[in-house]
C-alpha cells in the first residue's frame, strides 16, 4: 500500500510540475493571440487592452497561473480566445473522438501483438520468427506519415472506404445501426494506420521479453515436469515476462491522447490533434495548456495504472 | 532388478552459426552406453565439459539426442513426439544445479508443488495442500512455508524444495545435475543424507526412485553411489561398482579425478574412508 501511495503522490507531483512548466514555456514564447489584431486598423488599442485584461494577459505570470488554477478547480481550465468558451468543454468533445480512435487501435494492436509475439518467441530463430521480426523491422522503418498516405491512396483509389472525417454528410438522419456502420467505416482507415504503426514495436517487445524468459531455468524445469507447452507459454513465460510489457502498456495508455495527432490531421479526424495544432498556431494559450495538461494526465494515469498492474502481477514488488 | 533406463550409443551434437555465416558444431556426447537399474544409486563423474549435464538432459528428455537410443521401461523415447514425452517426463525428474532460477518467480511454494497435481490428477485443493505439507516434511522443510515464495528460502531450502517438487510426481528416476555443488558443505551433507534416506534399502526397489548423482566431486560420488560412471570428452570412459572404480581405477580420467580428491583410503560398507 505504501508503494501505491508513493506512486500516487509522485503522479500528483508530476502533474503539478507539468502545468507549471507548460505555463512557463507558453509565457516565454514571443507574442500572443491578440498581437496579430494590432495590425488590424479596425481594432483600437483600447479594445486590445480591454481584451487582454479580460483574459488576464496583462497580469504577471504567477497571478495568471493562480487564476488558471482557480478556473481549473471550477472545471473550466481557462477560456479559449478563439472560441470564447471554457477550454474543458472544447477539449472534452475532441478528446472523446480521439479516445474512440486510440482506445480501439490500442486494444486491437495489443490483442494482435501478444499472440504474435509469443508465437514468434516460441519459434525463435526459425523461419516463422524471421518472417515476423523481418516484417516488423520493415514496418518500423516506414514513417507513420508514409504509412498514412499509402493507406489514404488505397482508400481514394479503391473507394472502398471514406478517406477522411468521422461521419458521412447527412449521417444524422440515419438509424442508429446505420450510423454505427458509417462510423466504423470512417474509423477503419485511421485505426488501421495506428495499429500498423504501433504493431512492430509491441510485437518486438513481446517477442524479446517472452524469448528471454523461455530460456530461463524455471521454464526448462517446468518442461521437465511435463507441463504442457501452451501452459508454459501463457501461464509461465508470459506472466514472468510481463513486467516490461506492463510498463509498455502504461505508455500505450499515456499515448492515447497524443499518439494519434499526426494520423488525425492526415485523415481529418475531428479529434484533439487538429484542434491542438490549430490552437498552437493561433497561440490560443489556455487551449494549449489544457491540451498539455490532459495529455500529461493520461501519461501519468498510464504510468500509475502500470504501477498498480506491476504491483498486482509481481510478488517481488509486493514483497519490497 | 529390472533395467529402468538404458542409453545405447547416445550422441549429442550442438551446432551454432557465427555472424560470418560459418556453421560450427560441438559433439558433447559420443557413443554413450549406460543402464540404470530400478532403485539404485549411480554417480556420473567427470571434469567440466565432459558431457555429464548433456547426458543428464538427454536422459531426462529435455534434450533430443542426435544419435543413439534411450529406452525407458522398454519403450524407445527418441522416437516419441513432444506430446507423448509429456507423460514420460514426470517419471524421470531432473534437479538442476542452481536452485535460484528453477522456480517460477510468480509462484508460491504451494503452487510450485501442486502444479503437476492440478494438471495430472483430480486431487481436491485441501488434499493437495496436505500432500504438499507432507512432502515438505519428507525433505526436511518446515510445513508452514506453503504461502511463501521460493525466493524467501535459503539456497539449501530451495534445493530441498526442488527435490520435493521432483518427488511430488513420484518419479522412477531422480537425476541431480550438480545439484549439491552450489551449496556449502553442511547443506551438501544434509541433502546427501536426504537422498540416502529416499533410496534406503528397506524401501522395496519398485517404491524407491533410482538416483543419479551428477558431480565432479569423486568423494561425494564414492560416499553416495553404488555405481560410478566416469566421463571424459563426451565419452563414458569407465564404469562399474564404486569399490572397483575407487579401488582399482583403469582410465586416466579416473586417476585424474582421484588425484584431485584429498585422498580416499578405502571403501567400507559405510562408504569411503577419506
């Protein structure tokens, strides 16, 4: 319990630190959202001053941070300059779309990587293993953007799948089942790209962790006890190899919000990625800070979940 | 007595491929012939790299020999599939040298002992627990350590647990591959005594396991075994009753091993006089 409490406090401290650093960096960046308005002769300097005062941009950094913290406590996370509405509401809408994509992709990627990695590890050095490691090495060197463009090209040429967006025009009038089908068709492309880009790393980690464990004495001893091969792989080798994989799974959770940024932009998925990109370019300060906070929250939560899982899975950690 | 396990012209070759692509092979075992009779105590001795452990792994069906045959109760083992070997392996148990690495790190002592019963019998959970306690008592371990992890035990206790796990399957042959080497002398003596108790002559031969002790320590082999097999360079160079091997050795490898000991004066009914 002390271990978990320590990890939880560590997580809270990390989260607080991330907000301070983000605030500091955004303050150090030159200019702000209203600077471009100065060039517009229709907007008077008084209006600009009033706008800056309204969003507390005329106050020192420390005060701005405290005001933002107060807003965070009210569940708003500050106000967006561009949308003139609470950041939290805006982020939640986009984050929902992103999570729909990334949770599906992460679950799919892991459910393929686990059996494939274990299968490959069991055939270590044989042609099946070489095929898996070779193809994952090829996938690993292909940049995500090339993978995404390749899949988009296939989608556009074959017209089997929609090449972008989250829903077809007029889909609101469809029945629930038809809308679900429409959503699945739109999800197929970005999810496939995400799975393909995550796959090689996961498979290689699972393979190497399990292959290493399969060479250990207790596996050989268990083999000598007549334990069936399937049980050896899934009940002996995989749990014993789980520690690095659990940490990797924690990272997968951590990357749920931030990992799909590029793919969302390329496939026009209305998620957090394009929204944050737009906010960064427009210097919409509180949206950027809110986005970073949310991503950090996922990263920290991912690590915390991994810690809890490690604690549960490994008696050596419990003993410590 | 009946021949339990016999190896005929057994050979094992390990090959590896270098990064340059060149293939090299090492013959770890060559034309080895050996018979183990039920209920006997045999020691296989030899210097490092003489092929003792390879022979042990082949006999325990953990390595597939490259040549020759192994017969267990008149059944040829080298022709059996992995699936068919699964029912044979529990009867030929191998205890490894390093007791720190042979237990699943996620298992408790109870889980270590009961796993084969779960898979191979229909014994109820409470009965399994009681059987595990009895097994612990049999190898001289406290009965209340079922909930502990093997890593919480000392080296000697772990090796006792490894022997208990092997005994859980009621094997016909128990092979100890340098299982005493990593332990200090007092623990070695305790475990050797435990093995002597397990193979006590008062137990009928069919009820007691044949014990094969693999060691480089000729004194330990002479104290323990009724028969000694000497190996060198993958070959069995000499074998016979302990008194004969110690009293009138014929091969230079046996002489060399004898020269390494502090001196065995003679062999009595109670073992060698050092």
